[in-house]
């Protein structure tokens, strides 16, 4: 694994050659790490899984990536709504198309 991309190192030269070959332009090696963690978070990785992937012992860095998926509430709610509609389609005059909540006796 490339640990350092300091000026003049073999790793740095290899990285710059790869950028030139692929036409990616000004991409830092660390950007790959950020992209991978972002994709893992949006793919459903838990905080603990992100910590393990990143090699961190505190949740601080993992929470940065978890924060990126907070905007998924609407998508998740829409998915849940679709699952409910599969069980009970909307009836005429029923705006929600959802089932009433069960009543629990406790």
C-alpha cells in the first residue's frame, strides 16, 4: 500500500504517472480514501464498520461519513411507504394508502 506521496518518492512518481495516464488531473491519493469511506457510508456501513475500515479507534472520523447519509431519511421513508402499499393498496378516498397502526394492550 502506498503510505506516502511526499515529493520525490517512488510512490509520488507512480501516483503522478497514474494521474497523467488516466487524465484524472489534480486528485490527491487521500481523496481515494475519502471516496471509499463515503461510498461505504452511503452503502449502509455502520459507524463501527467505518471505524474498522479507516483504522480509527474513536468515532469522530466515522461520524463525518455517517453524517453524509443523514439526508437519506426521505428515501428511506419512501421505501417503507412502498412496502406498506404492497401489502395494502390505497382505497378510493384514502389519501395515505397505509394501514392503521395496530393497537397494543399493555
